[in-house]
C-alpha cells in the first residue's frame, strides 16, 4: 500500500507497486507509462477544447437580474425619531421620508433595484378608509407596470394589520405586496426597522411570495394579512396569527414559506374598488358586562350602514342590546358578530346576524365595508365572510 502523505517523493516511492502491493515488470511498467502519457495528452486536449467551447460562455453568463421593488412609505414608527437613542417610547412617528429609509439600508441594493415614494407620513392611527382606497389605487397602478415586480408598504404598526387585509382584498395582481413597520423608532439603539425593511424587500422580490396574498414581514417572520393581529404594545415580536400561526421565516436573506391561506385574496378577489372614493360607514360596538344601547343607538342615528359587534366568547352579549340589534338587522343594517376571545369562529344564536368567521372585529369591519360595495343581502354577505 502507498504510505499516506503528500508530495512527489511519496508518489515516486510508490511507483511500480499496485494498490495490493505486488511488483510490476519493467516492460509492463514502460507500456503502462506510454499508455498513461497518451491518456494525459487526450485529457489535456479535451480540457482545452472544453475551455474554448464552454469557458467563455460560462464567464459571460449574465447574473439573474435583480427584481424591481417599489417602496411606498406611509409613516409610522419605522419613520419615527426621538432626540435620544435610548428613547424607545417618547418619539414622533412619521418623521423620516422614504429617501432616508432607503438610504439607511444600503444592503437593499443586494436584493433589488429599489425605488420609493412618499404616500403620506402618518401615525397609522390616523389612517382612514379613504386613504386605503387611494393606497390601493396606487398599488394596483404600480403593479400593472411590467417595470414593477413587487411592492413594499412601510406603515405604522397600530393599524398595519388592517391596511394589509384591505390590500389583500383589493389588490388585483399576484405580484408580491409586503407590508412592514417597526416597534422602535429609527433613532433607537437596536432599531428593528432596518432589518424589517430589508426582510420586506427580500420577500417582495422573491417568487415565494407570488400569489400568496398580501404578506407582513416583521421580526424575521412572514405572516398572512388575513389572520394577523398586532398582539403586543411594545415588543418587537408584536404581530401574530393566534389562530393559524406564521406562514414562514426570513433567514439568511431568503424567505421560506411553510403554509398559505386558503381564503380568497388579491387576483381571486371580487372586490374592485378602483372607481370608489369612499366606503360605507361601518361601526364597531365593543360588548362588556353592564353595557346599554347608547353607543348602538348613536351609531344608528349617525347613519351607520353596518355594525360589527365585538362580542364575548362565542359571539355573546347582554340581552339588553339584542332587540336593538334585531331591529337594525330587520331594517337592512347588516350585523356581524365577532369575538374578543382572540381565536375561533362565532356562531350567533340569531340567524339574522352574520358570523365573522375567525376575523377580529377590526378585520370584519373591513370585509363588511367591502361586502357592502357588492350587496346588502344578509345571505350573500354571510357567503363573503366564508370566502374571504
Ligand atoms: N403609533 C405608531 C403607528 O402606528 C406605532 C408604530 O408604528 O409602531 O404609526
């Protein structure tokens, strides 16, 4: 056997021995040497030819083009600033513009050709249904261009889940739309905005995100717009889907998806709001022990066109409000029953009322506003709640 080791000396010491250690005759060694050199010549020639044919082509192979991702900035803590790096709580949201957000993460350019625009610069608590309509019009216009491969919306976290669900229902394209924000202002020690923005751009530029509905990229997680809620006032893992869990992770610069929503969205949605400038007024009534009908009466007087009852348990409420709700439903004001419980469906006892399915009251309000663009019929609205 050849001794282990490296270098020509060891190779020459092994010469004349086969692997099993038997000696070879000199004539046979000569013949083997001749054959070996012939073999080496043929292999070298083939390699040279290969280099000539394949080499230049491989060297010139163009790198896959980067996707074109457009960032629409709307404000929030991700664009917020405080005078002090340590100040994570007392800051002003919606201060930095989109150019500053993009400039703060030069690594975006490793994953996409990034462009941006300022849609508004708000604390997201000041978002309105009229703003949602304008935003969706802008998103649809941008996505209709072959120049845009995906969109990232930066947003305040307080209503990020609502804007994401609205866009999930009215975006007419399968191209990725990803919403992100941050829990700490841009000036904070360990601000979470830059990584969230990078993750959002990585996700929006990935084929994994195509046709999955509007997605939320926060804290290294991918969440679906329909089922996600803000569940923490301060923590960086502020978003969760308590019923169904996250859809995937963003690690090492790439998204991995593990599940999708089976509910209709984006290109499969029937809601086309491109011509609308306003939506029907829909109000949410929070249920609690000892409540009366004052709020419901006031909403009806104010001309509400739909009520979402944020009920207790499996859609329950004090008996005292039942006659008022029943009268509203009989008058043609749809009454949708959601629950404060956080997970699960509701099964209202009164067949006049519409179950919110697993939607929170805030999400049910969005779907009811869009449903009212199609119909006021109780059964048709109930079908839409089972579909979206
Ligand atoms: N109030 C802020 C907003 O929603 C909170 C945040 O962005 O985290 O705009």
